[in-house]
């Protein structure tokens, strides 16, 4: 228990700082929060990868807590994504369109990269386990 | 961005991640259905709080650091608390177990309720201020 607390805290702190550094490196686009999109996509891809490697027992539970729950959770953000979109939506009609496209880009590309991460880690998303026969 | 901002982001991110882990843990003990309720509740409450605090303290959404409030709380704590990556991973798992329709429903529902929650926080702060 105490191990998990330390690992999630340290991972989350590292992830949040990494997100800020990534966002500072992404070129600024006026009226489109590209920086949050990039941080979210990197996190989603890496979370898929870590999850698959954990499932194949390449990474143990502690590493998974630190990287998957901590770092990738801290690196990605949902609150800034929806709040940025909300502010755009309230600005003007053309910004409303941009906000909807921005959210769709996050959701669709995020989904694609998490699948890519899982595949690269050697695990397609496995269906629910079948009941054992016999 | 100063070293102090980095420290606030890290501290907030660590505490927010711990809270996310704990909320997920508690939700998992109470609820056993297929809907990713833990991540959903975390993201919705985080969206409400960011809308509320940003409007209450008049923080422009593009200003992510410079003071303890925006670097420690908005960028660090709420960024660490809410998660986009887990939401997408949940959707990928749902696609495997419940089909693409349910996965799409979960993603779209999270985003729309998240927008409404952020707006409610924003509106509440307007009412107060």
C-alpha cells in the first residue's frame, strides 16, 4: 500500500512536469490548444504500451503503478481539454466549430494511438476471458 | 517558467494523481459494472473544479503557470487528477468487451458531461462573483 502511494505520487509529479515541458516545446497556435492535444496523445500512446507490457508480465505491478497510473495519468489531462474547448465555444461561432473539431481530434486520435501502443506492446485488446470448459 | 513553477506543478500533479488513484480504488470497491465509473467521476469533477476556479480567480485558460494557483492547482493538481489517457484505454477495453458502440458512447458521454460540468463550475463562480 505505502509503496503504491509513493510510486503514484512520484509518477504523477513527474508526469505533470513532463506535460508542462512538452507543452512549452509545442509551437503556439492561436485559437487551437495544440499543446494539450500533443501531451494527451503522447500519454495515451505510452499508456497503451505500458498496459500491454504489464499484461505480458514484462513490467511488474510496481512499474505499472508508477508509469501507467502515475506518469501517464499526470501527463494527460481531461480538465484542461474540456475547459479550453468550453472557452472557445463561448467565444464565437467559428471558434465553436474549432472547439468541436479539437475535441473530436483528441478523442479519435487518442483512441488510435492507445490501440497502436497496445499493439506495439504485443497485446491487442483482449476480449473478456472466456469461461473455462471442463 | 521558473523552478518554483516546476515545483508547484510537480507537487500538485503528485497529489492529484494520488487522489485519482484513491477515488478509482474506492469506486472499484463499490461499483462492479462494466461502465468505467471511476475515471468518469474523476474527469467530471475535475472539469467542474477547473471551470469554477478559473472563473472565480479570473485565470485565462492559456496561463498555465506564474502563480501557485495556476501552476499548483490548475496545471498540477487538476491535470494530475483528471486523465485523458485512462479514458482512451477504458474505451479500447470497452471496444473489446462490449463493442465499438459502447466505447464511442463512453467517450462522447464523458466529453459532453465534462463540458457541461466545466460550464456549471464557470456559471457558479459567475453567480458568486
